[in-house]
C-alpha cells in the first residue's frame, strides 16, 4: 500500500441510494465495465467519465441506502474508488464495500464540511488519516480480521489466499 496518495474528492449529500449509484435499468448489462459508465449518473452526470483511480468519495448520512445490490459498490471499485468517507452508511452497503475491498470510513459533520467537491486531499492509508489542506482527519482503523480482507482486495481474494496458504 502506498504511504501517501494525493487524490481528488467527489462529494455527495445525504441518502445517496444504490439506485443513484447505479440505476436499475443498467443492471441487466452483464459487463461491469460497461455498467460502470453509468455510475452516479443521477447525482453527478460527469462522475464516471471524470473519476480517477484512487479518488475518494465523500458522502453524507446513510450513504448506500436502498437495495442491497452488490453492483453499487462494484461499479465504484471498477472505476478505481478504493475509499469512501461518509457521515454514516447503510449497513449492507458498508459490508458489501468491505467484501469488495473498498475502505468505508465514518467521519464527523465537521470533517464532512472540510471536504470540498473536486478538491485535492492527501490520503495516508498506512497511518490511518486523510489531510484536507491544514486539517487532519483520523480514520478509525479496522479490526485486524477486516483489515486482512481489505488488504487482500476483498473477501473472495482473502478466502483464496487463506486456501492457498493452507495448501502449502
């Protein structure tokens, strides 16, 4: 993992649901890369064509609410999003993020307010903080078993790693 990552911020408000992350009509597409072209089409039409690998999503309350479809965090991961900061997450979306290797962190209202859409931040994943101009936002470390899943790139990769290490 990189020690320091300069990255951009995509800021969203409260109650961004899974239909806003990836609208229902695109779920019939069997190609996740093609499906990803429509990510966040409703709240930010230019998101999918402009997001860069490593960019951070910042959300308000209840980020990822709605249905439990795994495609919502998967299209974000496919576009290169590896970190989501939000005031709160819908529980199933939070778990789906971990299962797919996306780091979901809860932040405070003040920390949310410091973030500006399209601003640059410095992410320090190994030191568990993000720097926004002169403000430092601590990121609560995950429990060791969750960190193993995230470090492997998701639950399936973690299980494969565990299986392969037992085979030796």
